């Protein structure tokens, strides 16, 4: 299937974002560990969360997480520390996404895990039981989801956990989000040093919990406003909070450089409120930014900056190579279709210095089974007049009603089969 996206003349919309996938998935694991029957309120309806919901509800012997990397990592840790025997698997792409660092760490802590296929990759056979825990070192520059997976099960360890992260620590806000969620459910878990987290044996407490909406999803609305020519264009997004623990809430600072201002109806920290984005003049001549802590925001900026004529140099992108696709290669390939030549350095940097190439006559964006490819390219219709997106249904992974929300904002979407 293909969508042809045609933009509205102006934007003035009220959009209900999906609930945070990051918070939902953590809350579900913690809820299961607390043995509570209380379900979190405002749970995400995205694919990545629903595979976890289904696994806990049906308790199958073989758990298929499909393309959900977060679910693969979190469930691997959960199943290792919980009585029972399971096999966990996923899509063909998932079977080529590395999980060896997490498996090695869990085995060191006492887990019984076997590879069913290629060493270092899913599927996995897990014979779950209570783990002893102890002290362990793992690289800080791997996926933060490995670290979060270990931390969430750490209170159940007989000896607790002392986790030392070596080298550069990437996506630290996601680790802090995990610690915050653990605190919310009664667990004392702290940075005992700048590179070490300590968790003693404890019991999660049951509680009612309302999940904030998703700041990652807001990035596409920031992108839409940055691409708008009309000064004063606006989008209101309910269900977000000032001082959010979501790392991607930094989107408001990054896009302020591109002329998008953020206003909270209620500035009280921790209160869910309406957030209004408005379009203002942008005086930026160039953008340099390190995405080491917010890699999921990168694609929206990589797509928007060249179309706005803003050269960029983005670092901290190493984790993009092991996402749903190799996002660095995918962004270079698809931006070239639009006439923009991006340059990769060291497998972790992308830049655009103004270099152009001949665009495709009728560019059609491939999405590579990656939700963020579809969502970051669709807004470019505002500057290009229209844009074609292949396999647009991939957005269900994190933002199932994305296309419906674009229609609410005035975009026309033609479906071609």
C-alpha cells in the first residue's frame, strides 16, 4: 500500500497523542513484578505495548514479540527472573537485532537462557527462576533498554544488583526514566556513583498509575510546524507535563531553534496539561546537535533541516544502526530521492553541508518496516507539495492513529494499492 500526502494551507489543530510507549512498557513489567491486578491508566495501544499485554494475558509457551525491540529486551529479563519455561521470538528483522550483551549479563547473574538460532540473536529459550544477582559491569554505549531491563528485575534478586556501566553512557534519560518508574512503585534504586547504579532486594508496591502521553510522537508535530510558512500556526497537544521524565521531552528545546515555541497551560511539575506549539520566525543558519540521549528524535530533524535549507552535523547516532532498520543508511537513501546528499562519518554521525543531487522524478519514500521513517517523511509534503510513502501502516508500532491525526489537521491522504 502507498499513501500520497497533500498538505493543508495552514495548521491549527488539537491532537491527542498516543500514550508513552516507553512508560507503558516499563509500567507493565513493573506491574507484573508487583503481582498487582491494577492496570495502568492511559496504556499505549501501539504494537510494541500490545505484544507485552498479550504475553501477560495469554502466557503462551512461545511468545512472539514481532518487531518490538523493547518487548524483546524487557520480556527476556522478566522471563529469566520469573518461574516458567518459554521461548521468545520475533520477526526476521528481530532475529538479526543483537541481544548478546543482555543475555551474557543475565547468564552471569544466574539466568538459564539458550539461543535457538544464531548465537547472540533471538529466538531464545528461557528457563526462568529466581536469580541471585550481584555485581556486574556492562558497556554503557549499548542500548539503554538492556540496562533498563536489568534494573527493573533487580529488586527481585536475592543479593540485589550493583550495575557498573563502562565507557560512554548513551540514552541516560531512558535509564533515569526507568529509575523514576521504579521509585513510583516503591523501589529505592539510585546512582551510587556517576557510572554505577545500586538496587537492594525489595518488593514493588501496587498503585494506580496514569501514563503521560508520548513526547517522541510530538516530534512530528514540531516538525510539521517548523516546516510551516505561516507564522502563528499552532498545534495543541493534551496529556503532557512540564518537567517530564521522558528523555524526548527535550524536543521542545531542539525545535525552539527552528522557530517552534512551546507553552504549557499548567506549568506545575508533574501535572498533565495541554501543551501548545506555535510557529515563529527561525533565524538559524546551521544546526549542530548530539543525539546521544535522544536518538529517536533524530529522524525528524534529519528530514526537516535540508528541506528548510539548514545545514547540520548530528552526532551520537550509533544506536540508529541497530533499530528497526539501519536508520543512518535508510535516511541517506531516502533523502537522496528528494535531492539531498547526506554524509555519514564513523557510523555515528550524519551531516548535510548543502550538497544537492538530481531528485527522483516522482520520489516515493520506502519505510523499511520502520515507523519513524514514515512519520518523519510525511511532514515534508508541506514544503514539497506532496509526498508518497510506501507501506504507511508501519506507524502502528508506536503511533497507530498517526494518519488519522494528520487528516484531522487538514492533510489529504490518498490511498493507492
